[in-house]
């Protein structure tokens, strides 16, 4: 079984990168999601799983966007129970050209992974510089960073587009590759009631949102393999960037994340 880390932040391309200002529509907020296992294939080795995600977005169109993300899970394999703790922090500049990232993961409080560095847009694609004990530089292909990705999805939704495709760098995992992203956007709708288990969502109940499904794929695949996503997320996306009713699908299991707490934060003045 392999846990795949993916943040709730999201991507764009080409000339739109210069338009990443637009971050002013994003509401600074802290969201808490309670996570439950929906189903798991036998090969996953998972018999039970529950956990919590805390996602915090701060910043402005003139300062850029900072995201803090933590995902703690308790996993039962039938033989053992263990706790995983994935923590990440990222920053994206107002023009969408610079990105910094830090990712740490722990299993039963023992360090499992620690990756940090920075990335920038260049004429030949995304250049990534890793820090730490073994510094290295990577030249990746064309892609965009997570907050710019989200802004482009929201722009496309407002224009009535049903499908958006990009390549994305989010600093997750070993932070050594970009992923293909395919996003399907449904028709705008208003959900007037809270879902089971939700709390603190009153400010969202009278606002419209788009049903969105985002799928991520490896950019390099074996020709004999089917083009299946390594991660897929479905959720309601509001016009201020807040998400709820989240389902996360991995190759061997599926999770449901319920918005159990939402705090709107002060916006940084320019």
C-alpha cells in the first residue's frame, strides 16, 4: 500500500501565467475535513482508515498565496494499526512564476520523508532547486503551480467551459516531476443544506458552486499501461476558492472528506 499525498490546492498554462493576479477572489480561510474510508481493494492492505485534514490559505493578490496542509490518518491493516502524518507548506508569488515548498511525513511519529526547495518558471519550463543534505536542480517541462491552477479552473468555470487540461507542479512527494491534470466542471448549482457531519458551513449554503472532478496522471507512462489516474478528487468549488463535499480516489482505495469546520481569516491588505 502506498499513500499518495495531494493537496487541495489546484493549475494553468502558457500566457495565462502572467494573469495569476486574480488571487483577490480567494478567501483566506482555515478548513477542517473529517476523513473516512469509503472502500478499499483487497490489494490495498487496508481494512479501515479515518483521519483529518486541516487546510489553511492566506495571502492576497499583491503578496501571493501561502498554503499550509496537514493530513493525519489512522490506518488498520488487519494486523497492525499505524498513524501517518503528512505536512506541507507552499508559497506562490503573485505572478505565478515562483513557488516554494516544504513537505514532511511521519509514520507513528518516526520521520519518513523531508523534501523542500523552490521552483520557478523559465523559458524552457519549470526549474526546481532542492535544498537539504543533498541539493540538486531539476529541469522539468512546461507546467504551472497550484494557486494559478485553481484560478484558471475558476475562470474556465465562469466562462462555461466543461473541461480543462494542464500540467502541474505542486511540490508533493519527491517534488521531482510534473503531473498531467484533467478537470471536468459541472453546471453551477446551489446546495442549500449542510451535508451529514458538516459544521460551520452556513456562509456557503446560499452561494452557488461548481461540481468539479480533477484527475492527475503521470506524464510518462508505459505504452502497455492504461492511462489511469494516480489520484482523483471530486468536490464542490465555490467562487471564493473554498471546497466541500470532497471525495478522494486513489488506485486502491477511496476516501470521503467532510467539511467539519470553516474559519474565515483576515485578508492581508495591499
